[in-house]
C-alpha cells in the first residue's frame, strides 16, 4: 500500500512538473519575433513540422503541408524563408532559357530555402549537384523542388538537404524556360510566396504564410511542449488515454 502511494506521488509530482514546464514556456515573445526575424527562424528550428502544421490548422483552418510525394534525399530538418522559382515547360535551343534560374540562386543567401515549381516535372531534374553546391556555399538551408532532383551523391556529400518528388537523371536544359523568381508558386499542392517560412523535417514540408509566422510559431511551441511533456507520462502510466485526459492533446 505504501509503495502504491509513493508511486502515485511520484507520478503526480512528475505530471505537475511537466505541466509547469509547459506553462512556463514564454508566450509573450511576439514582439521579439516581429523585431528579430533571425530569432523567429531559430525558434522555428526547435519546433517539429507536425506541430507547425497543427497550429496552422487550428488558427487558419487551412492545410499548409505539402504532399507526401515530397521526399528528402536524406533525413534532415531545416527552416528558412522561401526564395521561389518557377520553370515552365518549353522545348527550346536557347542557351539563356534558364539563366534566370541561376541568377536567382546567386541573389539568395543565408537562411533562404529554394522553393521551385517545375511544370509537369516529376521526371525532370529541377536541380542537381551544381545548383545545390551553389546554394550550400551561399548559406541556403535547403531546397524544396516540386519535380525531380539529380546528383544525389554530391548533395549528400556536402550535406545539402533537398525535398523533391524523386531522383531522376534527366535535365531541364532544352526543355524548360525560367518563369520567374519570387513569384507565387504551386508546390506539391500548396501555394507558396516569397518570404514564407518553410519548415521541413522527416514528417514533411510545411509552408507558413509570412504574415502569420509569429502567431503560428507561438501556437506551435505550445503544442510541441505539451506533446513532449506527454511522452514520460505515457511511459510511466502505460496509458495514452490517461495522458490525453490529463493534457487534452493527441
């Protein structure tokens, strides 16, 4: 009987500490994040993409996660602001047809995520090792290509993460034209704009509207903290029902 009482007390204390940890998380950082975008991006790096997706659904009642067809070339997590590029299908012999695509890379830099729409591009490599190396050198945190990718060994060698529809050996040269930089793109079922926050991890890719980034982050932090507090609770009580009842989240 004493052992049971002691066990319940330990669980109660642990639960209280977990709840306090959640409550103690700063919720008044909106002004800081609005003033310091770098601090906001860093905070997003500590939140799971799934929690960001849930926060958007709760706040905006919209879906902002890309299709499951977008897969990473290796497990990674990255966050950054979108630099968008569009490629339009067009058979051509123009050596300058894709010059704008390359210039777009050279215009970007630290904390950018390269977000590319390749029209009907599942079997076309929107980017490869050369472009990925340039992005890596300029400080891009990753790339999201609604199309194929190639030179995967080089991208893995330098540790540059890319979400795409798959690896293909083809080229866009002679088959596509540059359609614009920092334009609105449709990427894996989601509309993206220049400056939107892109957060990607092993669960997938989420696009956060730039004008809602702070609000979404604060909600995502709360969701993330609550879920992480539930793990030890479930392990101790061997019950997800009890955890959901206690924390109100699933």
